[in-house]
């Protein structure tokens, strides 16, 4: 792998990103390139001065490797050197080119190669203009030109692989956050689950104070997920299966408003989805008693103390976890097996 800069689908240069090195046999390169391109880019030849097709190109755009397509130089750094070869005072990104000593033809020069495929581009000399004082002297046959209006055509898979995933979040409360956290952590599409407090103020978002039951806070979890993999509606299904939504202000022996069943909705779409889910569960008589889950606007989520995070995973032998949290998580996993990672 090499660390380079590439273009994304919007035609924007991004990086550094990790991209696989391009390695091919001579036969494969000969099949891909024209004889002249192969002679120069792979066999380290040099085209005659003043003969390159890109020498006098003044159009705005980007010059890429003829072999692997890696962007190498921009028209912004191109200048007329009078030497007979396309000349640039800097590459589009230093990571995209490699320099090495060349002692061929009885001279000592610095050769310039493509960082991804090792294709021969030309040489670099210290007689260029400001601000670098360098002259990257290239062969037209080693590069190809893409106009500035068409840079999206240079979109590289490496850019997409590192593009941030679409994310969304959901905040639920269903009793002790040790238990609810354990249920959601292994769902497909869930990136993280964080224990915390919601419903009260920042000043009272501390475990010992929340335990008094007078802060307005509920022990809650914030789920960050990829909606292209798992939906908010599916998260609601798991939420209702993971606790008793008919118990008012408590879960089992955990009593108090801090253990209430609540959905903290971030927008009207989440609110409507929660209302619809409760309505469907009620109409289908999923529970013998009325659902008392509250729907509360999400004003803030305050992460709990560090020792509460991933508690069930880190303390599987703790009595409460071993006897309640893990069996409950296993029950939900069995019911929604298709939603869980193996």
C-alpha cells in the first residue's frame, strides 16, 4: 500500500489515502501501453526534446500517470522552461512522486517516478522558478492530461474507500444503561454505543446525582449507526424487545425515574417513527399492559463516566451483568439474529 492523494467523485483532491501498489508484468504493461509509452514509462526511455504532445499545452487541468492514473502534476505549477519537455515546479502532492538517484548515461541525476506503479516520469533539477526552485522535467508519453472541467473522471476507488460513512444517532432509555448498551453493541451497522444521561441539565449529569431520581435524567444510551445498513425502525424493534416498556419509572428491581422507558427523539421524523411503533405494538397486543414509554425531545446527551462505558463487555462476571444483562442480550440476539454480527 502507498499513501497518496487522489480525486473523489466530486472532482476534489483528497488524501492522503491508502491505495494498493500497482504491480504488473512486462507483458501486461506492453499490452496496456503503446510501444512508445512502454519504452519511456516502463523502460526508462526519454522522448526527443520539443516533440512531446503536452509540451505546449496551456489548458487548465491535471496530469496523471499514463500507467496507473495517479494524479501527479497540476497545470497551476506548469511553466515554460525552454528545455523541450513539459516542466513543473512542484507535484500535485509530494506523496504522489518518488525520487531516486539515476547514474545512467554517465551522469548523476534525480529520477522521478510514480509512487503507485513506479512508472518513469522524467527527472528533477534545481534550476526551476520560485517558490520551489525545482524543475520537474517530464516526458509527455509518461503522463495524460485531464481538463479541469472533467476532474470527476479521475475518481479513484481509494477515495471512496476512505470516505466517511453516513451516520445517524438514536438515544434510548430502558433501565440500567449497562443492560441496554450490551444489547445494541453487536448490531450490524452500529458503529458505537455510549452510555450517558438525558433529560436533565449538564450540572446534574453525574452518576451519584442521577441515582437520586430527582434530576430529570434517565440512564440512556446514544447509538451511532449507518442508516444504509440498519434503520431507526429496526433499532426501535430491538429497543422494545430489550426491556419492559409497560413498567412505569423502573425496570425490574431498578426503581426510579432514572430507569424510565423513554425515547429521546432528535427530530419529527424520529418522533413519528416512535409514535407509529408504539401504536403498532398496542394494536397488535404485543404486551398485556399499556406501553408507558415516554417520547421526549432530545435536548442534550451527556456521556457517563468512563467506567460505565462498555461495562458489560469489560465485566462479564459481575453478578448483575452475569445474571441479568448478558442473558437479556442473548435473548434479544436470538430473536433478531439476522440483525446481529456473527
